């Protein structure tokens, strides 16, 4: 999952961290052996790994925000189970010490000249480049947004400005339709729109309001979930809890003053349906970073064009990518970034020695589907959409143990393992468990 610099610019705290980090403000020319673009989980993790590989003085990363968010926490914040304060830390506390911090936004990437230009006028040249710029949210592509968020009863767990609005709308729910949406674009953490739906159902049952509520999930997809094993389990859950699922329905307009959401039937273009809501959770359309989209690094859809096995760019051999900004054919999650970071570390270390990378990314990603305030269906799968499960039991079944792993253990692995460049995913644990099974 990528950092929130695409969503919010944080004001300077005025804190000076002596002898640990340096930042650039004035126009200048700089050169680094390894340049990392982006301060999300992929960018911070690879900065830490490259520091160990090349030395701090040879590594720099570009990021304008002073705050780093663990966005995987926002599902719980939207449902009142965690606080917003628990989801962020100063970026100086998670970036690797000694690595150069260029505190500006990337304006242009020129891979033919091995240079990057930032908004503050800094020109940076590099020998090797790691692109970790995440993706962009496009609330504005839904008519009536983002201005509709000024009205009550509407929220979104995908933005720091709107995640607490989700919790407020849930608390203030009385009776009527609670509507949840999934857009007709690639998204990060594709299970998140369902997670808040299940938590809403659980909250309404806990507060005695469920009998007067219609919980509705309108998704643009033709399936409830992309991996059949987990989709079958989720269908059982929605049927058991009387949740209405409508496939191929895409949110195109929000009339916040009237509490109306307008959906287009993607199987019958032009056919629309208006649904009144008492609560609306919006998952916005998403797309590639405009910096990448306007550069030679992009594929035909605007995503960073990398080799799906080793994460090296398909045209520029000294450029690499990780995370949400890439065109890797797998779900965009922090779990995916963790596995990718280990593969990319291997790829770069081999290339620096003029050797051929000998590890391949299998597309592993994970989606812990929170189905209540104490249960999770832990979906893990690979490029082919086949389950790639870590634990020696059926992870398609709701589990209290997996809930605590998601809510309590994963944040620790995120802050101390992934961002520190020492957590490369659960593959070693999986091998141990399955060795024991054999």
C-alpha cells in the first residue's frame, strides 16, 4: 500500500533531526547511485534495503510529505475499532537514517538522461532508479464528489480526510440503506470496500439497528471476489447475513444533498438506477501516477512497465518498480509490496554484480478480509489466482486468530519489518508450516 502524499500535504512541524536525515529545499543539482521515488511502504522499504546494499551516502529518496500512514489501519478506523492517530508516524521516524531525503514532489522523470526533476527545481541524476509512486485517487470522476463529503452520511476509508466521516455516518445511522461501492478501475486493497460493509453489518447488529437496515454492496465487478475459493466463502457470509450484492453496478454520481447515489449498469450502458442512502461508503476510481503516465516509463495504460518476474523495467534496465504504480498483474496490497521488496532486492544486487537475477516473483499478495469485529477470512494467492496459503488450515473460513493477526500483529510487521527492509513476506513461514505438514 502507498503513502498518502497523493492525498494530503502535511504542514511542517519545524522539528530538526540533527545528524540523522538531510533534506533539500533550494534549487540544486544532485547525483546518487540509487534514487528512490516515493515515501510509501515500497519506497521506504527499498530505501532501507538499498542503504544496507550500497551505503546511506549513495541513496536518496524523494517524498514531499512529513507523515507516513499505514493505510491498512483505515478499515478499522472507519468502523470505530482504531483511532486515526494510531495509523501514522512522522516520516523521519520510519525512513532509514543517513539516507538523503529530498523533500519535494516529483515533477518529471527522464529515463533517457537518467534524471529526475522535482517541483522545487532540484535536478537529480542517478545510476539506478526505483519508482514507488503509488497510484492516484480520482473522487472527481464521480459527479458530485469530492464536494459531497461536506454533507453527512457519506465517507470513504481511502482518504485521511474522509475515513473518520465513515465512522460518523455509521454511528449516526438510524434506518434505511447502507450502500457500499466498488469502482470500475484497478484499486488498491480490493477487499477494503467489502471489509467496511461486513463491519457495518456487525456494528448495526451490535447496536440493535440491523432489522431496520438494508446493507447493499454495489460492485462493478462480475464476481464478489477474484479468487473462487474465497468468493464461495464470502457468498455464504453475505447470504447468511442478508446482505444484498449487485454485480456490474458502477457509481457515477452522488447527490449528497438528497442522499442519492446513481449507478450505471455496466452490462447495459446508459441504464442507470438511483438508490437512496442513509449511509454511503465510496471507493473512488483510481489510476496511475500522472508523473509516470506522462513519461517513457509507462505502458499503454499509464502504469510503470516492469517485468513481472524480477520487477526490472522492460525498456530501461537501470529502472525498477515496486507496489501500486506498477503493471504487475496482481492485487495492489502492502502484502504484495513486502514480497516484491525481497525479490527486487535480489534483482538489484545481482545486476550490480553483472549477474542474472535468480529469484522470481510469483505474484503473491494477501487480502485479510475482515468480516466482523473478531473474524477474518485470510485470502492469499498468486499471479494465477490460485490460493497460496501460509497456514496449515483452511483460510477461507472465518477465523478469530486471523483477526488478531490482522489487527494486532500485522501493524508490528509493517512498522518494524516491512519499513525496515527486513520483512519480505511470509514465504519462509509457509515453507516451515508445509514442511511440518509433510
